[in-house]
C-alpha cells in the first residue's frame, strides 16, 4: 500500500501497526498459553524443582499434573525423531533426548576430539557432556502412562 501511494498520502504506519497488533493480541487466550511448548516446559521444570526440595510431595499428584499436560508434551527425540523410551534431560539447556542416541553422539564426537552441540534446533549450547545428562523421570512416567492408554 505504501509503495502505491504518493508521499503525501502515506498513512500513519505506527497507527496501522498498533491497530494490527491490538487485533492479534485480542485473539490470544489462556488456552493458547496452556498449549505453548515453552510454557509447558517451564511448568514442568518448576514441578521438578519443587519435587527435589519437597520429597514428601506425593508422586500421585505429579502424575495427575502430568496427565493433564501429557497430551501437549513432546515425546519425540530431536535426534532419532521417534518417541523416547529412556529420556534424559540436559541440566545445562534443559532439552531432552533419547539416552542411547545422545550418548552415542557424545562418544563419536569425543573420538573425533570435537565438542557436541545440543541437537535441539535453535539451542545455542555447544558443549554437551555425559555428566550434564540426568534421567527425566517425569517425562518417562508421562510416556509410560501414554503408552498404557
């Protein structure tokens, strides 16, 4: 539209952008947030931290929380592109992978005397080590529960 108009007829672009932004913002809802992958991951991290500092918290409560969100969780390994069986979480960047797949990459790159970059697209973590990996028990339970259904 701007290219077609004469310079004196150019509309107020700031106003048009604000108008468009307001229209898009009004379409957002809480349910969109509940389905957002980063929001779900953040909630899972908070639950995991709470569990570590409060061992008395019942496993049933965690499983119930997972049941609510498990349909939205990502069970696919970024390396193998198949559903994980033994997920491990990287303590540094927080991404999860199939244990055998990431360990094989670490071993291969170590033989080549090279560092391992996190295989999750967009992650900037460039030095994944075996010592950074911990079993992701919450995700494992969610996968097992989903498999039972």
